């Protein structure tokens, strides 16, 4: 046994010595060996000053594709200085005149704001958040190539917090803006890499990286219609309206809000999915507004206590708390106390889902509704109406 061990040790020693000599004097012999291709390729790239890149080592190509399409938006609004009470005193006005300098337009100040936007068309259409341009009377867009262009609001949708701008060159020349490529929400999964691009705190164009933390976030009280992508990519003030892109640089969302107690990023950011943004954008460009379905009801969530009092097996559905007189729901026979279970065959889990399902219907279409009324299941045909403006409205 001892002799066999000595033979094995000598064989290993000689083999290592031969390998060392060959690698030192004739390394090209090893390059021809099967299985060494990857090692040699890396060695050659390193010796040539190259940088071997893998899919996970860098997202510079995604950033290169998306960065030219993300712009900075600067807004301003005229704010008149508060009128002094003495200016309404007749005696004071008798001595100092009807329009003292303090009450003139010269006393007006301007509030400024900043945000981001995404170029969605080479002809000059830009998608951003409604709250970025809300109440602004002047909007200027700064392009990554250094151009500053005036912009006008094509249309907005406060309920989804989206707006579409259009920029024009000073001499009506062709713009040829770099439009971003729209991604597909069907391909997005939790854990996918995301890049958030915008102008945080006005420091300039910035890219941050994270992952998709969750999909379909709602019940946050941010917008009327919520279906957010949650990401941990850093989103800060000034990022609003900017792009959330995938690892290929395709747009998958419009950055819109953060959860924060300090005003800075805590790793919980929300973006409007590209599917929602595309639908709203196309309607605004075509008609200047967004059309949604409406039936005229007030609904509330079914709590465990309500479910017990109604004798329900679970809390699914939306309790109809009120019906507007003369509304589509009133015409269809829907009554307060009914529990809406489905719209057009799709289950209603809570009032938010009910709102989304009704809003997705086309005004003028007749849609089947299923409800629970006391102990019975009731079917109704509802002719969908057009959703009125946000103020003074029931769903």
C-alpha cells in the first residue's frame, strides 16, 4: 500500500511540473485544449485592454437607449401678492389712489416647479405626470442635447395623474426627437431589473437601479385609478413624470410617487404601468380627453361586520350605498343595499375593482351585472354612461 501511494505522489508531482513548464514556455498548446476556450478568451480580452461584459455586469446599453428620451420639465405660475386690508378702506384709497403700486401686476410673483417627462413621439409629444404641470401657465422642456423648447398641454387626466405635452421648435422646424420604445407589461415580473431616469432635486439627469418589488399596487389613496408598479429604484422629488425602464431600455412605467416620511427615497416608489399610460396618452392625443364608463353609484367595502350582518360567506363584492337618481344604475333597477358581485362576467372583489371594471367599459354599451339582493342573486343589464368630470360625482 505504501508503494502505491509513493507511485501516485510521484505521478502527480511530475504532471504538475510538466504542466508548469508547458504553460510557461508553450501556452498556445493549452489554448487548443477542449474546454479552455472561455478562459483563453477572457485572458485575451484582459491583455488587450478589453472589458468582458455579461448581461448582469452593466446596464449601460439600456441607459444609452433611454436617456435621450427623458427630458426635464420646468414650470412656472403667476401668483398675485395678498391684498392688504387697508386697500379696501375708502379713506385710505382717497389719499393713496384707487390702484396703489402694491396692487398692480408688478407685485405678482411666480412660483416655479420641476419634474421630468418622456418623449413618446418624434413629432414632439411628451408624457408626464399631471401634478407636474398642474396650474402652470408656462412650461419649458429641456432636452438632453441642450435645447430648451416651449411646450403646451395637449390634455390631462387628473384621475390617473397623467398629462401629454407637445413641444414645437422656435422656427417651426422638424424636431426629430428621440422617442422611447414602449415595453410590454405582459413580460414584466417581480424581481426584474428596473432603471429610474429623471431629474431628482434638479441636479440633472440621473439613473438609479432597482427591481420590480410588486405589481398591481392599489388602495394607496394616490390616484382615483391605481395599478402601480412598485420599485426600490431610488425615486426622489423631480423624478415625477420620468421613465421607469427595463434592462433593455424599454419604457415600462411613468414614475409618479414615493412613500416617504422625510421627502427622500426610502426604497418604495410607484410608477404608472406603460399599458395604462399608453391608453390614456392615445385618447388624449386623439380627442384631448379621456373617456371612461360610469353608472352613478356610491359603493363601500364589505367589512367582516357587514358580511356577518348580511349573512355573506365572505367579504367579496361592493356594497351599493347610494344610487344617483336618473343614472344608468337607477334605470337598470340597481338599489341601495345591493351587493355587486360581477361586471361583464368579471368578479368584483372590492369597490376599487368595481370602479376599474366600470371605467373600462365603453359608454353606450349594455353590460351584464350580477348582484346579491337579500338572499337572492339578481341579474341586471346596465347601459353604461360617460364618466363626468371629477368634481361633484358619484361612481
